[in-house]
């Protein structure tokens, strides 16, 4: 009964029985072995935690307010890539590695994920597929997606036929400098570089606005500076309608700073501007093809400084090369000084419509903004009226007084990485301001 129930060997049973009869104080194999295995298991899990903690991590760039999950820097491409780095770490540290299953469970406990492009999957669709969402909510979501898609296709046809100008705008996933294949790179924080892309659906022309965190951050005035510069430079006599498609990122696309700037341009240029927001989780646009082309060109390519990204972008497309603007801190303007509208929220009372419910914003040359929460609805006026309507003249001041400081820990890591960077590039990193 003991052999079949407990599953111990006969020699272990005899030894246990003899020791008990002889009065020998011996710890039972039944209690000692599981305890030792458990202790070893916990030590191995703790080693995984130490490894993961040694890797640089970032909060979600697109949903910081709704999740505490952290993401590994984008130079780690996949889970198998990460597990391979971990195996090398164990070999160097002379410790035993855990299985892939255990490794993944530790990552989940720590709320750490591999970086993935933001448009890979739709949360609403995934929730419905797993049975965690009501069918009515899902069908309403799909209907909104189709409305946005149909609207975009119609506008694209009109753009190709010259009836209006239509552009899509999006921020590429963060790029890191330096970006090399050296194993030491994975344990160091690097300089974040940003590419704000504007794609003209009628002409196929692409404009990229590129900067790094030593020159500017990711505030609403930064993105507003880019789109304002683009409109100022590309609008010609005869243009009457400009349509801008984007995702619904609030600090990037749905905010009062950008809306006031677009309204200001609408009045100055006598240009009706439409800002149209695609449905969350289904925001694939022509900008994505630009980002994919750039990322493909960067495969197995060494990037030593941010300017290397600019060189790649300029040469990645032979016909109609991308227009790349490499920005410094002097480019960015403080558009928060425009306060024609103090809010673009379509509701006033608690429970009313919010900014995230907006789908279309129409900026009129008469100094007013109208909105829609569904593409199939009629335009409505905001409950709050514009200030100085019809007389919009403001002087915009610079956003920064000079280059921006990076964290002291990041500067230390970049200094340590100079050992894998050619000496010609050291001066760039030495010149970065830091805390």
C-alpha cells in the first residue's frame, strides 16, 4: 500500500523503517526531498528575477494610464531572443537555467513583457474571442471600425482625384541609439529617438520629423510643432480642404493644444481642416508601410548615433525619397499658449461624452470647431464657445531654452557603451546634457 500510494522506492522504505526501529533520528526522504527541491526552485526563480531586473525597461508608450506593465527595450525582438540572452547569462554566472515555462511565469509575475508594435491586436476583438465581452459591445465596435474605414477609402479616392488633400500621421515605435549586436547592449539604457511620419495619400510623398530625447520630449506641443510646420510648408494657393487621419492617442492627436493650433492655421490659411480618428485597435495606415520599410532597412545594421537613422531614412526609398527633417530643440514651439478653446470635451457634466469619444473634428476658417462622435452623425458645436473667434493672432514662443537633460543613469550607461562604438562618435555622447 505504501509503495503504490506514496511512490517511494523499496530500499527507501526499508531504510526509513530500520532507522525508526533503531531509534536513529533521520529526516524522512518524504519531507526532505520536496523541501530541497522547493528551495532550489525558488533560488532559480530569484535568479530569473535578478536577470530581468538587470535589463532596461520602459512603461507602455501608448497606454501608461491604464496599465502598470513594463516593456523591455525594443532591441530584444522576441521571447526566444530574450530566453537565449538569459541562457548566456546563466552560463556566464555559472548558475542553472530554468525551463521556458518557468521563465515566462516569472515575467508574468513581474508584469514585464516583450515590446510589440501597438497595432498587432485589438483588445476589444481579443476580449470577444475569449468570451469576456458582450456581443452587443463587440458589434458596435466593428460597426465603428467599418465606418472609419469606409470614410478613409472615400477620402483617399477624392485625394487621388485632386478634390482635397489627405494625409495620415503616426509616431514610429521608439528607436534606440546606439543599436548594435554586442551582448553588453541589452543591459544598458540607450538614447530614445523618435520619428513622426506624415504620408500624403494623393502624391505618395512622405515627410519624417526625427529627434532624440536630448533635444525634445513627447509632449503635445512637440507633435503640434511637426504637423504645423508641415501644413505651413506644403499648403499652396487653391488648397481648400485638408484631412488628417490618425490614431486616438490623446497627448499626440486628441488634445486642446493641437486643436487650437489647427484652428489657428485654418483661419490664417483660409483652409478647412478635418481631423479624423480611426477606431482603436484598427488604426492601420499608410504610415505603417513607411515604418516597416525603415525597420527592414535597419536589420543587421549598426547605428552609432541618431543621425545614422536619418541617413537610412533618406536613402531607403529610391523613387520619391522620404523628406527627413532632423530636429533640434530650437524647432519646437509652445503651442499651449493658444487658448481659443479651453477644452475640446464634447460634454460638461459628469457622465457626458469625453474627449476619447471624438471621431471627427472640423476646423473652420471662421474660428470655430465642430465635432462628431460617429462618422454617420451630423456635425455639432462644442458646448464651450471659442475665445476671440474670428480674430486669432498670437505669437508663439520657443518650447525649450536649450538642449534637454537626460537621466544621470542613462548618461552613465551611454558612457560605458562607448567601448563598442568607434571613437569618431564619442564626442556626441560626451556632449549630451545630463542630470
